[in-house]
C-alpha cells in the first residue's frame, strides 16, 4: 500500500500533554493563551465583508480528533492545537472565534456558507482542492494502531481479511478503500472496513476487539494510546508525510490571502511554534504557509 498522511507528534505519546515553553498550560486541555495577540489592521483589512460582518470567525471542526480538535471535560468546549490556531487567527483579524462541532465529512461542503473556514486536520489532496482552496499550516503523517501485542497479527503490508476502523471522509478511509480494491483484484479476502463518524468510536472499536486495527493521523494515534492507558500500541513506522491546511471557499482569494498572511505572521513572530509546543506536536511545524500547494 502507498499510504496517505495526516500528522506527526514529538513522541509516540506526548500529544496529550502540555509543553514547557511560554504559553504552555498546566492542563492538557487548557491550551495556549491567545488573549495577548493583537489585531493586525493591514491583514484584517484583506478579509471580505462576508467574513467580518458578524464579528466572528466561524470555524467548522470535527471535535472528536484529539489532540487537534476535541471537547474539554465539560463536553462542550472545543480545545486542541487546531482550535488554538483558530483563536490566534481570529485575534489577528480582530474577530471573535467560534469553533462549531461538525461531522468531518460535512465541513468542506459547508465552507463559505455555514462556516467561514474549516480547520479540522484536513490533509491537502487534489480531490479536495476541486472543492475548496487551502492554506497550509502543518505537516502530517499516519499511523496504524492495534491492541497491545497485536493479538490479531495485523501485517500492514497486506490488509486483506483485516478488520480496520477509520473515520469517515478521511484520507485513511480512502487508503483502506484502495487496499480493498487491490485485495479483490488479487483474489484475496476483502478488507473489512469499519467507517465511523467519530474518531473516539474508531479508537473504541480496537480497544473492544470489534476491529483489529485503526488508521489515523499520527498525533491522534499517540493521544489515543496515551488515553487508553497504553492498552494500544502503534504498529510499524509513521508513513506518508503531507500538508494539512485551512479549508476556504473555492475562489475566495481575499480570505485565502488573509489567512495565509495571518498564519505567516504567527509563524514568524513565534506564536505558532508556542501553540504547537503546548500540545507536544512541534515536529509537524512548517516555516511557510502556502496557498494551494502542489500535491500528488
């Protein structure tokens, strides 16, 4: 299999912990304090009225994808490094930030109508770029996760006959589907794909034995291993590094330029790095925010 990507962490299980640099929180869900970020009048002026008229940057996110975007212990407050980046962007624009919990596969179709932008660990793919424009902010990989000791004896070089759990609409689901097609062509047992709306359900499927393995972004995998008391383990190496990006309405060049310049400002002044450090995911850092990068 040639596998697509979605995230990286500094260590296999550090994604759930706060870092030690400036702005790092004492709690793994407090996140980075963005209250000191000042509005940049020049960058804010780039945004169209369609975004600024209500005073809020409305962001679509699937909040089941810790540590990128998930809900705090109260079950309603979005937290994570993507959420902190959303808040930082809103601060640069002089807007309030509002992350709206959404199913992953519903976000891109709703960008530009229900949401101003989407920030939800979107890997940039040619197919997605037909629907939205992207501004990159993170480099990502993917990881297979099994029960400790790999009792189902999963071999990632061949998923034929394997029960694999994935989140609906992700690049990992796409890769599982490609593997299924190949297994059929080779006359081998089908890949038994379990596609679920929430990553929490994907993780639970492996913990309970409903699935043999799950496939997800590397920071998500590391967080799941940590949160389940190491009942799970990563299988093999991280694979397929690729960019993740902010999703913007197709053809909305004003918003794309504003987001690109705001992200670059946050990268250059060190705020971006502090946010990633807070969540233990600085290995995924980029030095340049790009609009619609070339990807395979």
